């Protein structure tokens, strides 16, 4: 607080800028033997950041992402997402937080089969109570943002892996989330396609999106402005 | 800021889930469809039968009594006293009386057929007014009148006509009664309350006594004021046969229909019970498939939770899916059941009656079954923690 006072609010709105804050977060899965998948992590993510979380398999990356994304609660420690202290929130409140301020992308895309790309993306607005016309309209523009303006009516089965992941990314960003999480988004893609997806994240970030990407690929991570290294549930200083 | 799923979208999701697995949807809803179809058809058919019965009772009336002499002392057929019709007609509430005499004679198609082969048909002497008293109809020709009663003319009951091979009176048809040729002047119909008359050749009393022989009265048909039936039943035995009133038998032909209706009702209940078993089996099938579906669709549940679905939204989605599944089965079943009823009634010449309550009831039952079947799978789906669901099968 003291440091912010010294600088005029107009030029550096510090408190507002932090969209995600973890303080000494621990996640222990009950045993036997109990596993400390996340072991005391403190981390802030500011609005407009593009962060890569890197670490070997089993280092706790997914667990950390679930906690950051309010999909799971920590055993101890504080998580504040967009100004909301997650620990004290009910299932409904957490769901509302996910519906309005968070977006997720998964390794396996998780698209709905037999439904067009547009309808898949529109699902991203389903739990906000928005009407179908408005949903479709925004879904189409989201698909254009990820470069799939020519694939609006395609079914997932008619799309390549890279295109499917773009649809999933469009679904995550269609609601303009305060922060978007991606767990191994390139895990099922070849290196060329992976590079394109990373380019997309960089482009979206340049447009202002706040994005946290998990990957175990150091080379891909090295292209991101900020990297957080994880080992055995702890942060490694870089 | 709230997580909110519109009702129309909940329905859309359920429809999407069923459409994505259309083959499974069809097979699963089949159980409900069969159960509902069975129940609706049974209710529809029995209602159509009852409507037919009521129409018949309406037409034939329930105020008709058949009075006959019981068994004779030596076991042979007994006769009513000659003045029985006149005495009975004098009873106040009696509106009409017509006596018949069962003759000791056979009816055959031709002389060439041996006498023993009578086909279970009998010959009965009747008054011309019998038909009005019974309220019958003519399938062809006319009933006996004062003139034809004196002539070798006969009216055949519908069964007798069929057995004798007389289906039309477009040309003159003859039958042999007691070795003599009789002209068929009419074929009677609508006597379903009187199976004995349906299998008889009816002739006039005059020709019977002149050509065949003695015609002792075997029965009387008595039409009574509907409000005084019980009183009449009480006085008739002493009126007819003052010496031994206990030998007089009184039946009410419409009772036979009522008995048939009671038997039908028992059968209907059995069939409805069977249909209900099919419904329960159908419900269990839905529950089973939905539990399987929840296991398979963990990922989808995870994604929806990540998109902001609450536990309640997930529960509602799966519950609605189960209800919709049952509703599809229910609607198909109602259609099938109504179709079966229609076909059955049309084939039997019954009036088609499918009670509207049965249709709504059937759909309501289907919805209830869907709800019950969906509750458990839906709460299981809702209980999966989001972080577990997005991890997939673990
Ligand atoms: N539900 C659970 N119950 C018990 N242990 C768990 C559970 N989920 C994860 N773990 C354990 O927590 C540790 C971290 O798992 P996590 O999935 O976060 O790793 P990760 O870094 O994402 O690995 P990967 O790169 O393979 O996806 C692992 O040792 C894992 O076995
Ligand atoms: Mg992982």
C-alpha cells in the first residue's frame, strides 16, 4: 500500500492490475501416502500478462492450474481471483466466477461432437444466461479472432487437431475472461501446429488478454515473456 | 454476477445429449414406449368394449325378464301354464309379454342331410310381437306377422342362418323343418342377449301346431316398467304357477352382459399390471443408461463446470435428459397404443374410445418415471468435483 501511495493512481493502478494472487498455497491429496502436489506457492499474475508454467510431469502443474482457476480449493493458503477470495465461496459463487471471469483450454480440446464450431464456442456463454442469437454472434466473432472465420459450420470431426484447439481457445475467450488458463494446449499437436497455437496466444496477449499456459516444453515456454518453473510442487527461481 | 442457465437452454442441452446418441436413445425409450402402448391399448380397448356394451344395453334395455319353467319332475323340459302370459300381462308394471315354445323338431338345410345332424339348432314357435318385446333388428327380410305365422315360413336367428348357409334373401331360400319345406322370410340380428334364439329357426304358433305338433309354452319374455323390476320379479312366480311358484325361473338377460363386463375388467387389470411391469423395466433401463452416460461423459461435465455450470445445472441437464428420454417413449407409446386401439376396434366393429385421461395419464406416468429414473444419475453427475472431471477418468 505504501508504495502505491507514492505513485499517482492514474499512471499505475497496481491493486486493480493484479487479477490472480496466490499466497502460500498448499494442496495435499489425502493418502496413503498423502501427496503434496502444490507445496507453498506464492504468485501474482497481472492483467495483460502471458505466463508459462513449466515443469516435469507430476510436478503439480495441473493441480496448480485447477486451484488458480477455482476448479479446486487449496488445502491451505489464499487464492484471490479478480478480487474474489476463493476460499470462502460456495459452489454457486465459484461457478459464477468461472462463467464470468475465467476461461479454460484443455489438452484434449473437449469439444462436443456433432455440433458446429460456432455452437461449440457459443457454449462458452451458455451459463451466463445469454440468449442464443447473441451467443452465436459472439461465437462467430471469437472464431474469427482465432483465425477460423472460414470454419464456422464445421463439425469437430471435420477439423484438424490444430483447428479443434483453436475452437477450444475461442470458446475460452468468447466471454472476454479476465484470465484464461490453458493446460498443455499443444500436448496433442505436432511441433508446427504447436508453434501456431503459441503464436495465437502471443497475438491474443498482444490484444490484451491475460493468459496462463501450462506446458512441459521448455522451448515453447521460452517464447513467452514470463516463465514460472515448477518442481515437486514448489517454484524454482529462474 | 451469477451463473445462470435458461430453461430453453436446459431443454436444448438434453436434446443435444439424446441426439448425439440417437441409437441408444431409441432403444432406451423403447421400454417406456412398449409399457405405455400396452397400458393405453388395454384401457382403450376395454373402454371401446364398454362403450359398445353400454350402447347394446341402451338399445336392448335392462328391463327385460325371461320367465321359464324350471326342470320338469322327471328331468324333462317343463312347461308354463297356458294362461301364464295372460296372467302376467295383468300385473301392473308389465308393459308387454311374448311367449315362446320350444318345439321337438329339427331344422336342416335340405331333406338330404341326416336328421341327427341338426347342428345344435332348435325350432321355436313365437308370437309376431316377440321381436318388438326383445328389441331385435333384422339383418334381412321381415319378422313373422299374423299372416306368415300361419304359413310354412320361418325367421332364422343369426347363428342358425350361418349354420344353415343362408346369408342372403336376395333369392328365395328354403329350409327343412320337421321334414317339411319352410320359406325363410327373415334373418334376425341383435339378439346377443338371447343365445338360444340366435341358434333357432322361429316359426308361427299356428303353423307349429298345425304342421309340427304340440307347442307347450317354454318361456315368456316380459318387458317391465324399469322402476318396478324388483316388484315384478317378486310376484311373477305366484302369478304364473300358484301351486309351485318355486319351479318358475326368472332371469334378466342383461345380467349376462354385466357378468361379461366384470370378467373383462379382471382381464383388463391383469394386462394393466403387465404394462406397469414393462414401465418399471423401462424406467430401470433409463436409470441404467443414464448412469453409464454419466461415467462416459465425465469430460463433458468437467468442461461444463469450467464454463461456469453449477452443480445444480449439471443435475438439471441430466435429469431433463432422462425425463425427455421417457417423454419420447411415452409419446411414441401413446401413439402406438391409440393406433392399436383403433385397429382393434375397427376390426371388431366397436366404437373407438380412447379416454383422454388415459392419454394424459400415460404421458404423466412417463414423465414421472423419467424423473425417478434420472434423479440418481443426475445427482451422481453433479457430485463429480470439477477438478476431477477435467482430469478425465480418475
Ligand atoms: N486426485 C488425486 N489424488 C491423489 N493424488 C493426485 C491426484 N491428482 C493428482 N495427484 C498427484 O499430484 C501430483 C501432481 O499431479 P499433477 O497432475 O498436478 O501433475 P502435472 O504436473 O500436471 O503432471 P503432467 O505434466 O503429467 O500433467 C502427482 O504426483 C499426482 O499423482
Ligand atoms: Mg497435468
